[in-house]
């Protein structure tokens, strides 16, 4: 591995697919993979304190360098001791670079070969972020894993634009790598290329030559059908080195996680457990529960029997009441439950991998969600 | 005491005032008094889970029968096992009756001798709450302490109206007492009478004859100057029986608590620690901190050295960032800090009382807040 402060170890490779059980050692601890990172865009998983987050089984979190650079500023974070101390999270942190914001804030963004220019969503001032600057921001923040700046485009899109963005992402990855200085920070590349299998493969091969510490698949889960995403993973993952972690950015639904693990992905992040939790949707082994539903009015059961999360010390009736009464505690508790659900799902997947029964686990788990969904609820 | 499931014991009476260190035994545990109850109007202290609430040092909480009767309905609460199980709080709970809403929701309320009629703030339907119905609701909820329905009016007000409301409150208290059936629920009376010392004394004497389990001073902290409140306590408390807990409703600022303890009050509730916490104001031994202030931008210190609360595991800089970024975690953490601050203040007051140095404690604590406020901050 390029950076000796990190070590990625494949503990078991699945006999029926590309899935693997692995461990990623970082300066702030070991991450058991496949792993899910809750999203702490602005330095907090929304509604969840760092200590409660630890209780969900989370080992690593994602924060966003773009957002933190705008507010409070990476210099402020550095002045009070870096991102770990700032957030009160002593485990590994991965920071995204701002590439995703080129897509999500497209109407506020201009791209040149040198850099992206963002018009601040806070005060309107324009800020240029180059590949070098993206690395410098993340070095100031002091995350364990930095992401190169990439050029993310919407899908579907004009083939020429998708190609141009993928080629630029490769050039920017090289510039980011050449700018990186911190020995205690890993740098991951990001494969772009839309739904074009050949372009994805080319991009993966180009990035592999840069000998980065890990590789992400980016630019997916931007509205395309799941089947397109799975097909793109089938084309991309084999072109990535087996001895580096593989990270699927911004994904996704529970079934997406299992399908992507099957296709060789080791790491995920997604706002879904927290965002859906804030909107009264709880993930369970029998599929999602929509807590506002009248049928939960007098339901004394927890969301899920056996779940150790703080929400499951309460009844569904109470959780429903909190949402109808617009009490903050509803979003707080359902966010905790959903993150716990994702972490328990990944822990069960790791266990199944260690016992070489992941294929069956994946089928049965997905069938459990689907069977319940087919019943009248 | 009228109800044998409860026991109020004065452990020490202050030699320099009416303050006392006492203990109130309820079916759900003992409350060390003087005590502060955080407010869980709709069955949750806003943003704070029951387990975290226990960590603040809280022994007893207040919920609101009026609000819970409208949503989710006291029958729903009863159906899932009563208010303790509903909230996930196994300590004592006091419920207010709805009398305060006659004042706070005055434009939605009509009063007759028989009952108050409320037009629902949720769906506009009209609901009559009589003194008997107020007790029945609280018996369905299953709180440890129920409050009689009282008639609260704004201050200042026409003397005739203040007198009429106080007299009605006495008649309603008798009807509430005669309706009460639960052996495991105490019933407290509420002294009304505005700022009229003679009327307060009359009301206290009338209620004392009803042999209730405790006595509240109500209708204060509705906008009158603190000196008027203290004067009213000086007139009222001596007319209440020494062997029952005395509860000052809806109060208040830290200095109000110490002044009222000095005047013989044993129990308080107030939204101030949580409401101010949601608005980025933190209580400390050196007076309040307004976290949005620029001077905290790079302040690596906790809100208060030695405070064991979850907020004080973070820097002021981080807490400020959470508020500027409009993150839920800001209100959550400051609510926890402020409730912890109030509980530590009351614990220190109890300790000072036990050591018969409450007078000095009160002076020095208030001086600490004032001295810091006089300095440039």
C-alpha cells in the first residue's frame, strides 16, 4: 500500500462472488469491512452525538470537506485540534472532497481544467477549489482518508460530457496525489465514467497506475435504475486492485448494500438511514415501517424485537406520537435505529462472509424484506 | 399525609430562612428536595431521551395532561401501559392539569363554573375539561402526582377577576379532591390570588383545609417583576402546612430558584433550561454564554470545566458551529447541559442546606453570576 500508516487485509474471499471480509487499519483504529459510514456532512451525524453513534456499532464516519471549508472553515477546525477532536469522534473519519457538490450544486458551480468555482450556498462568495486545494483542506481537517477531487455529472448525460468528466477526474486525481503531504492520511481515487462500462474500466486502470490507497466508485446513485448500478459495478470492480479497499459512494438502500458487497465493494456511505429516519421511516428485517401510519397508534411493540438501539426501548405508539407531535426526539430516535439497523446488517454480512455463506445470507435477507412487503400491512 | 403511598420528610430546616432539605417518597422512587423537574409537555423533554435525562441528575419530570389528552389521547397512553412506560421514564412524574392553558391559550378558552372549554390547537374541536375530568385524565395517564384544575389569569389584572379566579380555584380543588380515586396518585392543590397577599393567604388556608398531598403556588412567572413574586411567596408559604411539599409552578431563572428555596419552596418546573438551550444559551456558574457569539469561534474550552454532561465533552467552538449550521445536535447538547446545570445547582443547594450554610451559598452563587455579568465578555 502506498501509505504505510494504513493496512488493508482481506480475511476471506467469498467462493461464490467477489465479496470479501476484510479489515482496514487506520491511525484511528481498525474498520471491519464491508463497512457502512453514517454521514456527518457538517461534522455531526444529524441528531446523533458521537458517543451515541459509537453505540450504533459505527466504526468510521464520513464528513464533507466542502461543507466544512465553507463553515466553520478548515482553519477553525485545525485551530481547535482537528476534525476528530472537533467532532468528538476518535474513530476513523473519511472526508469527501467536494466533487459530489459539482453535481449536487451544479447551478452554483463552474468547472475549468484548473479547478471548480463554487458560489457559496451560505453567503454567495465565490471560492475556487482545485485538486490541490481539496487535498490541502482535507489535510487541515486531518481526516484519516481523503478523497481526490473528482468531476461528477448527472446521469443520463451526453456521452462526450461523461467522457470529459471521467478524463478530467483522472487528471485531477494525479494532481491530488502529487499534492498530498500527510503521512497519516490515506488518499482514495474515484472512478467516474457514468454507465459506460468501457469508460469505467479505462478510468479504473488509469487510477490504478497512480497507486492510491483505495478506490471509490463515484457518480452512481444519482437517479439511475439499480440494475444499471449493479452492471456498472460488474464492469468496474474487476479493473481495481484486489489489495485496496473499494468504496461505493453515496449508496444506498439495504438491498443495494448486499448487491454491491456481492460485487466486491468494501465500504459505503449514505444519508438514507438518517434522512429517512427524520421522515418517520424505520428500517427493519421485515422491510420499512412508516411510523405515521394509524395502525401504529396503540402498537406497544418496539420497532424490531432484539434491536439494542435506544429507539427500541420505546413502543411504536410512542415513536408515532413523537412524529405527530413534531418532537425532535422522533427524528433522533429513528436516526439511531436506522444507523443501528445498517450496522447490524453489515455485521451480519461480515459474519456470513467469514462462514462462507454470504450468497445464501444475501438471498434470504432480501427475501425477508420482499415477503413482508407483499403482505397487507 | 392524605395518601399513604407517599411520604414527605423534612430532613433539615434552615436556621436563617424557610428553606428546607427534604425527601418526597413516591411509588416510582424518592425525590430529593428542593428539586427541579424538566418539562416534558408532550411526553418528552424536547430533544432528550429518557435515559439521557437520567444522566442529567433528574429524578422527577413534569408532563402536561392537557396536551397529552389532546394528543395522543390519555386512552392511547393507558392502552400501551400508562405514562411511565409510554415515555420510557421509570421515575416519578407530575402532571399539570390544564389550568395553565386557561391562561396561555386564553383566546381559545371559555370558563364556566362547571368547566373550562378549550378549542383544540390541533384540529379546532371543542373539549370541556371540568375539575373531575382533569383528575380522570391524570388517573388514566397514571402520573405519580396529579394537579387540581385551577383558574390561572394574566397579571396585572382587574382585582375582581383575580379574586373570582382564586375563589373558583378553591371550589375546583375541592371537586377534584372529591373525584380522585387512585391510591397510587397524589393530588396537589394550587394557590392562586395574583399579587394580592391577603387573597393568597385566604386561598392557601382554604386549600389546606382540603388536606391535599402537596401545595403549589401557581399563577406566578406570568410577566410580573421577580420582586413581586418573592413578596407573594413571603405572604403565601407561611400559610401552607409545613409537612407537605411546596411547589412553585413554572419558575424559573437560576436566581429565582435560590430565592424561592430560601422562601420555603421544595419543587420547581420550568422550560427555561431546554427552551434557552434550543436558542444557543448555556447556563454556567459565571452566568449565561450566548454560543452564537463570534468570540467562541475558536474557543476550545468546554461550556463549564468539571461539568459531566455530554455537551461538555465538546468545545464551545464545536457547539457554536452546530448552531450556525442549524444542526439538531446543537439544541440537543445545550438542552442536556442546561438541565444538568439546573440539577447540579439544586444538588449543591441541598448539600448547603444539609450543612446549614444555605444563606451563604445563595449569596455567593448569585454573586458569581452577577460578577461575571459585570465584566466585559
